[in-house]
C-alpha cells in the first residue's frame, strides 16, 4: 500500500493528471456494446463539466469508441472548457492496416475529430498487429517528434510485450509512458502476471480500465433495491445470479467500509486501486454528471492499511 496522491505523472512524461480520470468508451456509443442505463449527448456533456468542477483533468477515448463519436464529443467539450484537460486516445491495429503510414493517418483523423493539433497521450489499443511492433514504435516515436503527441503508451500489453515496446521506443529516443490494462478488485491479473511489476521497473503508468468491473463494484446490483441487470450485461457471467452471489462477500465489505467512511462503494473500490501503487491511474466510465462527481470523490482521502487489507482479503477469496 502506498500513500495516495491525487495528482500523478503519466510515467516519466511531463503530463500531470488527476489520479482519477474518465473513460469515455460509452460516450455516444449506440452499438451493441452499449449497456445499462440509457443516456444521451447532454448527459455526457454534463459528465465532462462535472468532472472538471470536481478537479478531474484526464479523459481517455479511442478512435474505435462509437466509431469516432466519443472523440468528437470529447473534443467538442474540451474546446469549450475553460481549464486545460489531458486527453488520451488510441490507435486501433485493425487487420486491414498493413503499413506503418496507417498510424500517422489514423492519428490525423483522431486529431480532426478531437479538433486538436496534438494529443497528450497516444496509445496502441492492443498488441496484435499486422504491422511489426518495431514499425509501430517507430511511428509512435515519429508522432512525438512531429509534436502530434506529447507522450505515447500501449494498451493490453503483457509484461514481455511491454518491455519490448519500451526498449524499441527507447531506441528511437522516446520513453514509453503507460500501459492501459483491465484492473479492479475483481480482476487482479496485473498483480500476478508481471504487468504491474514491469510497470514499476520501467516507470510506466498502469492505467486501470474497467476499474469498477463495469459497474459491479458500485454495489448497485446487490442487496435490497438492487438495480435490474439489463442490456448486454444480462449475457455477462458476473452479472448473472450465480456471478452476483459469488462476489457478494466482497460487495458487503465494500459497502461496510463505505458506510464507516461516509463514502460510496465505488469510491472505496477506486481508492483501493490508487493505494496499490503510485503508478496506477483509474479511468472509470461515467455516463452522467452524478456518476462523474461520485467517481471523483475517490480522491481527497485514503483507505487505512487495515481497510486496504480487508478488501485485499475479500477480493482474493473470490
Ligand atoms: N483499453 C481497452 O482495451 C479498454 C477496454 C475497456 C474499457 N477501457 C476504458 O476504460 C473505461 C472504463 O471502463 P468500463 O466502462 O468498461 O468499466 P467501469 O469504469 O468499470 O464501469 C463503468 C460503468 O459503471 C457504471 N458507473 C460508473 N460510475 C458509476 C457510479 N458512480 N455509480 C453507479 N454506476 C456507475 C456506468 O454504467 P451504468 O450507468 O450503465 O450502470 C458505467 O458505464 C472505458 O470508458 C474506456 O475508456 C479500455
């Protein structure tokens, strides 16, 4: 457990962000991947404003989210904002992308949608690419050298892939800033598969995606008055009766600590991640102002060692 700090650097870069950011995957996404409560563009605009008001300055998007709509909505909101924001987007190594020049083209298209001349953090969305890793890293370093990206990162890379990406970038004079992977109290693989350790060794931020386990760790799907599971979530094992029963002891512990500390289970779950390591940043998805404000409330306080250990134990038992 580490002493929590609310403002953190992204890896060894100069980018300073709130340790809680906002994931914008679902912004404007009307595809089959949309799940849960219905919401619209006004809601996501309100989520953006509420985040800024609560001291959040870090927003994560990708060219594939809502087929570019997430970038468009985020860019529009960011241009209207009266304080600076740090924007991360991602290059998708789609199978039809066969030449390194595709990276530059994709970044240009992302910048157009965002309405920006450069992006803060440009990430490779996943490691499987028909373009060789070395060529991908040359393209990323080129984006930094051309001033189109302030820092670069990867996503869904395992420890070996991460090490290789960092070494390749180093060869071209650029530092790898981050690796975005799934990490939550219900998905602790980065602690066991060497990814967190590699991030420490390389001074790379671990950007935790799905930090609320897609809403499960808010506790709203358990107990009296539980929210009905709807949409795509009905087909996810963790949201089915058996899955919900299995995680109940952890949800109970989250709710109990939340009640003692006058916090919400979501705030407790996010604070646990931030207390794990100073290199961890979290990007919970927020679809409206209420969720955004609540998630920002994971900052400004710290779990005690005992509370941290209670959650550690409850989650390890699942
Ligand atoms: N790099 C990758 O491959 C990858 C993959 C997945 C995600 N991501 C990134 O990570 C971000 C977050 O991941 P995620 O959306 O999968 O999962 P998440 O952050 O664990 O859960 C987000 C969902 O939980 C619910 N929620 C959030 N805050 C809440 C609150 N305070 N109270 C009650 N409910 C709340 C909302 O759904 P409802 O309103 O429907 O309940 C929201 O859509 C994405 O937006 C994206 O930027 C990256």
